[in-house]
C-alpha cells in the first residue's frame, strides 16, 4: 500500500461554494491535485438560494487571493471593491468565472453528493496503519448512481445551509413544526420576488435575532407598504435587546451596522411588533391561524406564515466513520471553538487561525468555512479564505506557511455576547422600550392591537453566580 507521502491521489474538496473553490485554488498553488465535489447541479448551489440577498460586506472582503490570481490570468475584471454584491452577483461575477478557468474546470464534479467519508479498509475503531490508508468517499448522483473516490486528504467546505436550526428552543423541532413545514421558511425568503405571493396580505411571524432576521424583516416591511394586509411580528429568544441591533456607525462594515440601525428605527417608531424572551415550545393550527406557544405558557397572536432565521448547524452524518475532535457545545474543531463560542467570546473579532486549529485526530481531514464554525453564527468569507490557504499549505507539507496565519477582520463595534453589561440584572420592559425610544406596549399578550406594539415577556432573571445577565 502506498503511504500518504507517496500517494498520487487527489485532495477531495467537498463543496463548490466560495470557500471550496478557494481551497482548490490554494491547493493548485501548492502543487496539489484537488477534485471538487458539489452536491448541486451548478456552482454555488446554496448561494443561489439566497441570491436576492445583498451581502453586508463589500467585494474586497468576498474574494480570495489565489482565486483572483487564476481569474486575472483569464482577463477577469474585478468588480468595484467597495460595491456590495448580492448572492446572485457573487455567483455570476465571481464563482462561475472562477469555476470556468482552465485550471479548475476539469477538477469540478457537479451532482456528486458526498454521503460518507471513511478510511479505505478501516472503520472508526481500527487504528494500526490507519494514517497511511487513503480516504474513501462514497458519492451519489441525483439519478441514484453511486460511486467511490479515493483521496489523500479531505477538506469539507460543504457549509451548513442545508441544516437549519429548528424553531424549537430546546434544539429539537417543536411539536407541530414538522406538520407545518409548508408554512415555515428557513432562511431569508425572497418576499419582494419569487415568494411575493406567499407573503402578500398575510400575517408573518419572523423568529430570530441575527442579520438574516433583519434582512427578512426589512423585505417584509417593504412588502407591507405595497400590499395591504401584510403584517409582521418579530419574536426573539433574548430577554433584552442588549447588542441585538449591532454596532451602528461604529461597525467598520457600514452595511452591517446600517441593517441593525434600520431595525432599531422600525421598533422605535412602533412599526414592528416585537416579543422578547419568547422560546418556542409548540405550534398549533387553529381556525384563526398558526399559534405559537412559548415555554413559559405565552401565546402569540395567530399568523399565516412563519420565517425561521434561527441559525444553522453542521450536518455531521457523513463523517460518522472519521475520528473528529469537536467541541461538545459549539460543534467546531476543539481548538477553534473557544475563539468563536458566543457564550464566552466577548468581542466581534476572531483571532487568526488555520490548519493547526482546524485539525482533527483524523490526520489530513479538515473542516473549513462555515461548517468549521459549527453552531457559531459569526463567520465571514475572509475567514474561510485564510483557513483554506493555511490548510492547503499544511497538506502540501509547508508548515511554515501553514502556521503563518494572518486575519484582519472589520470590527463590529459591539461585543457579541452579554458578558459585558452595565448592571447585574436585565432591564425592565419599560427600560427596554425607552432604550430604543419605542412606544409603551398597549396590548396584552396575545391581544391584537390596531398598531404594532412591543411586548416583553418574562421577568428579569439574575444570572447564576452573580454574573451579569444576557
């Protein structure tokens, strides 16, 4: 059997999105032979599904150096570095031309879903000689055809788009959630485009508090101005606003700061009904519509549709036979997790990290891109590009370059958790309203008021051990 040092096998890259293609470009720069496996029938299949969404980072933060080198060799004209692409623009102006370069085109296999990764001849329990065995990837095409692929190393950059978190606050789908699958949209619907008829004139509940929620709310608000009868309610698990609106003018990514400020303004002028501290426990269909119940017995007014922007988690099923080193909470590589864990990571920055932080007990296997972040929500493409640059160098044996990781991310202007606070108790409902200049709530829980109101659920809670509440 050839050893890992002698093998001429390719390096398998799972996913033909921005980070996967960047990984292939960096592998080529290191003299390696990548093969890119994409489950979809087109490059950037997942990105296409949110193609209507404008990124809050400009072009200069969304392109990779090794990829640009390949593109410029084909006469590619870079977009304005200060312009903001949509997902569709990212695909059409960057990913598609990159995939079409003569260096990458023959190395990409579309319609090849990776269903399992293992070591050839070794199940998870077998150790002796394991590291010298090549990886074996089981692939399946949409027509059901199965095939195998041997590889000397594997970079899994398949992302998390296909694995959204459920609405249920306990990490599992809430009772009634599966039965209402056709009335729950996970992600950011194209409310002003292909999904317009679905939401026009309907009552919509948006659940979640990140930038995906902001994008969904803003599109739905625009729709409400054009389509009478369209109403939007917003439910948030957090009991306080805290840093929910982001850093505003202090955010070095101007568009990201603006998103939060626009939502803050909607709340402040009473144009958006908000429920804080709501943790979904069950969904029920009534004659009036879908009714969401909270863990503390709260009942929200009925709606027609729900948009779930509750984040994503990695699908690890295909990696079951590999020896992974994952943080038990974040589900990110063990060394990376403390750098990105929103439970302990107090600022909107990420320290430089590369192959060493992304490594697993299974040598020459790496998670990269959004999937490497596990359940943490703060990933930027620039981070993924530096990850795969380092990983490609490590696979090639150039550890000096692999360890020379450099990552300069734009500041958010806020802390990303509630670890830094001005008091040891959560604000009262009145204080929360006053903080954003919102009108006081005039309707009780579950009441339908003539104007949207903000309702805060639950009493302020003191954190265990005297720490500040968040």
